[in-house]
C-alpha cells in the first residue's frame, strides 16, 4: 500500500504518459498499419485521462463535453498499488514523453526531406513505432491495474500494438 502523495504522483504520471501517446496516436497507427493486413478502423479517443488533485482522483473525462466517464480516487490507488509501481510508471511516463519528442522530430524532418533521407526517416519512425508499441502495452496494462477502464480507442490501439509487434519481431 502506498501513501496519498505517492498515489497523486502516480495518477499524474499515468495521465501524462497516456497524453503523450495520444499526441502521436495517428502517426503511430499510420506506421503500424503499414505492416498489418487491413483492419477495422481505430476510433478516435472519447475521453482524456486527467489527474485532478481537486477531486483527489485520476479522471477519464469526455473530450467534447468534459463529462466524467470514470474516476479512480487516490484512496483507491493507495489500495491497489504498491511502492514498486511508482518507479514503474515514472519510467513509462518518461519513456512515452521521450518517444513523443523523438516522433515529432522525425515526422517534422520527414516533411522537409527528400531522396534517401525520406527512407531513413521512415525507418526511424518504424523503429520508434516498435518502441512505442512495447511501452504502450505496458502502460495500458498499468492503467487497467489502476482500475481505469479502457474505451474502444485504447482497446483498438492495444490490438494494433500487439499485432504490430508480432509482425515486426
């Protein structure tokens, strides 16, 4: 069992990690699906995970209306998580934020590239997509451990990541 400040920190890091993935989601799916047979459409996210210290909870809020889909309180996190979980989510959160920066940089460079540089940057995005897929699977598993339900968007993203890794490894 963890204390409330640690639960609050874990909620923030988990929300930050999911947000980092959501910012590069479309590009990730675009690269990953090139390696996969045609599949059903991956829906856009319906909600956003937000750390809400004012409510002492991590909250899944509808992106359009702001309505709460689900809330998991820091007290619930205290009961579900242990001391090792803080370091684990901290590592995942930092990794997702690093991948987001690298992805944005490579994607921007590709838009200005020509010739063989395009192929090099496509290979870099492919490699990053593989790294992101591995981190995403761990992140979504952790979010589920926290007690948050995954909507269709995250379930589909998880399946794309699993299929992509199976194809590329």
